[in-house]
C-alpha cells in the first residue's frame, strides 16, 4: 500500500457523507447489468448511509485528503459481517482494499469475534478470487427472494 494512505475508523465528526455515498455508488457501478438482482448499493441514500454508519463500524481510507476507500462491519451473533468495501478507481491496485479488510479483521479480533463473513454475487468471479487470496473460503450459496437459483456466495475467514 502506498505510504500516503491512512486507514482509520470513521471519525465522530465526519461530514463528507455525500462523498462517501458517491464513492460506494461509483465502486459498485460496474455490477450494473452484470448481477441479478441489482446491488443493494442502489438502495443507499444519505439518510440510510448515516444509519448504517451509526449501527456498524466503518473504516475509511484517505489519500492526500481524498476519500479513496471504505468498508463497513456489522456485528452479528458469531461473526462480523463486512460489506460495502469500496475503493476509488484512481486508487485501485495500491492495496487499499486489503488494508481496509485488515482493519476490519483487527477490530473483529478485538471484539472477541475472530470470524469475518461477507457475501458476493455468483456472477462476480473476480471478487471470489480476490477474497480467496485474502484467506476467505466459501461457506454457503444462497438465493435472493424470488430466485430459484443461487445468487450469492457467503465467504468466511477465521482470524488469528
């Protein structure tokens, strides 16, 4: 990862919500027309993004004052579920996604839940490969409501 990138928990006084929403929307846009049903990112608004940040833990990546990445982690009964991992196109390939995932991993361990879980769509084979390289293994396949075929793969990673 480039030395100028900082990864930190979303600060209490964070005020760049529109920028964060835009980052997520741009990062998930490549899925349009590829996955079915469409990404849940399309249901994000400024209001429910604020709710998400209040209910979950968010880590952000900053590069020279620019917001270039984020990840959310939601505590569940036995795991931390990570989602909305987003990296700005201008910063891809610099290890930012991996660094954000490591921040979520450390947080999960600190909270006594050494398992991360995430979901990715069946159609996104490159994501499957990326998450496998990060140590995730397939846990189950599920179907969205109204579908008679698997639409998502759940991956898990045992930590420390």
